């Protein structure tokens, strides 16, 4: 299957990112190079793009799509949690911009055999990096009832988390859950039929989101990686983050907001003793896609765009 992914808020994200055509930019979620293709079109021969992704299919498509770019292009197969290490390995101390387009790609959802979708029967997998050890099968069949309850509640915000976890544990005593259909059936049996008919959306949607996040540690790596990216920005450089659900957006919002703060002393202190200085200023604070974009690409509906700009160190311009 050809790698196909429609980049959300393409114009808004890239125009907010690229301010120096001679600069160095990092696309931490390269995918099929939708955003990266736009980035390189705005760079001069002196510019440089680094694309990071852990999905082999994405990298193959990106290499082909970015062939012939005027600027230098480096593609790295890795997890963006290694951001600082990757920059060190490439001998790049500072960059002009970093982009994160979070979540799962359209290609990964639509490729049935990857096991991301509750709409297709496939082996329980959900690994963005096919070389990773932990899969959805491992989570569903080996996690305890308490751990399943936790991830369904925390990562899926599923109010029937405990009941679903109990049904899964009871079922796997008879046989392991091997496919996406097995997991969907377990969720449907756990959620009362009156609730399933009343609520909008697929009953397994939140459970699949939760398992996917757990398999790929999607939330655990975000705060530290955002901070690492900002630490590598030149003054005036920008970090751009596109999120697709409330959990990852909360991390992006809080991390950037905290980095934009000055004094962080407790309010009861009469004078500042922390001497904390803001590192960034907020440019976009949760911009939504246009109505027209959502009509053309319904998967854009939940997206939010956040942009922050690195401030000069005190005493420097």
C-alpha cells in the first residue's frame, strides 16, 4: 500500500515555522514528507532539513518525495525522543525550527495489517516502529487488570475502563486475544448495549487509542522532547506542535506555557527568589483548522496548532 497521509494545517504550520530560508529545520514526525516537502520548497540551497521517523514505509516515501530538493536533506530512522542525540550525531548545535505533527498517520490507520484500526480485522500490533518489542498483543494479553484499567482510563479517558479490563482478562483465560476483532468484541461485550446505542462513535475507539499510546509511549516522551527541542533553538527559532487529542495537547500546552513564564515562585513569597526567566513567547495557543479543511479532511477536526518562539538569553540580542 502506498504511503498516503494528508498533512493537517500545512500552510499555517510551515509558514509559522520557516522564518529563515537559509536555516536548519527539523521535522520530528517526517511521515510521508507532507510538511517537509513544503518546508524544503521554502528553503534556499544554504538551508537544511532533518527528517526523523521510525516507520520504514514513511521513510521510503519521504526519500522519494524529497529527492531533488535544492537544500540539503538528512533523513534519520529513529524515535524523536532521541532528539538531542540525533543533533549531536549530525554535529548540529542549534536549529532554526522544529516541527511535531503528533498522533498516528492516515497511512498507518488505513493499512489494515498494522492493527491500528478497529474497523479492520488484523493482528493486534499497533507498533509505529516495527522493530519495537512491545505490541498491542502484549499489552492486551499480558498486562494485569489494574494496568489495563489504568491505561484505558488515563490514555483513553474511557469511563468503562475497569469493566472492559475485567472482560478482557476473563476472556484471555480461555484463549488469547489475537486480532483487532477479538479486542473489539471484548469491548462490545463489556460496554452495556444501552450505552453503546446511546453514545456516538465506535465503542472501541477510546480503548484502541489507549493501547496505541501505551505501545508507542506516545505521551511519556513528549515533555522532555519539547524541552530538548527548545534548548536547541536559536533565538527567534520556533517550535511548532500539532496535536490530535486532549492528552497530548495538554502536555504541549502546559510545557510551552511553563517555558513562557517568568517568575515561578509560590505566590505567597513577597519577592522573587527563583530568578526564572521565560525561554519562549507563545505565538499560537491552540489554533483550529478551518471549516473548509475539516470538510475536506474530517481527520483534521480534533487538531490544534501551537507555536512558540525562542527568546534571546538575557543580555543578548
